[in-house]
C-alpha cells in the first residue's frame, strides 16, 4: 500500500502563523476552505477566469484556485476574513454596501480582495485603472458601474483616514414591529386560483 506524500508548510493566514500538513497537489483555495474553514474564499469556475477565489499573497492579489498550497510556504495569505469583519469593516466592505456594488454576492469577496490590492498600490485610481485592475474578476449581476463607484469611495475613505465601522453602525438592525407568523402562512396573502369560484 502506497502512502501519500505529505509536506509540512508554514503559512501566516490572516496574521496567524499556521503549521500545516498538505499533499503537494492540494490547491490553496481548498486548504483555506476545507482545512481552515475560511469559506469566504469562493470556488467559482475552477479555470482561473472568475476571480471568486482571490486572496492576498504577501499583499498582492492572486487566484487561489491556480496556486498550490505548498507554493504559499513561508508567505502571508490574507482572505476576506482577514480584511475585515462585522465589528471592524474595511472601508472597501462598507463602500460595496453603501454603493450597491453587489447583488447575489458570490463574486463579492474576491472582488473586494482585488479592490483592496488596487488601492494599496494606487490610493487614487481612475475609473479606467479600477476596471483594468478588476479585469480578472467576473460579476454576472451588477454591470460593474456600482463596483467602480464603491472602489473610488473606499479609496477616498482610506485616504482621509476614516475609522472602521461595525455592521451595526452601517446598518442598524431594529426588531420587527410585530412578531412574524409561526409558519409561512400569512406572509403571502391567500388568493383563490384563477378560475375558482365559478368565474
């Protein structure tokens, strides 16, 4: 019986040093999702076209579905979870919400990670520079206009030194005025089928 070849690697993931045993063929995206539970990094096309799997490697955006985990040995990986969280949103996360830069949200984590890389390298990008920088990220919902606006808004916030906000500050949640029904009944009004009642 043949044993699997396993390598020991050292990776800094979202600021935390990790020592991990991996097979040489394991992709970085699967290490992050399956072994570390960082499911904000999405698997989209499996062909490196969509960018949903984008992470920062030593501060630069890479597609984690095109990279072996062993190639990240000795390096720093930042996922969407390391960019911001519900208590401390990155300005890019807040801007995507405020400027409606997302719809279904599947591409959004990769889009945000790529956009963070853009403004780290260019604090005041033009629309054209943003579109070029996001060329490796595909969104099938928004048409990109609001995404570009979100990146520009985040760049302004970072340049001004705006403090990070929590989700509660950005979108305060209030309880409903009355309790919802126990079942789904009552949410959608009952209507007689067309043609019912002798019509």
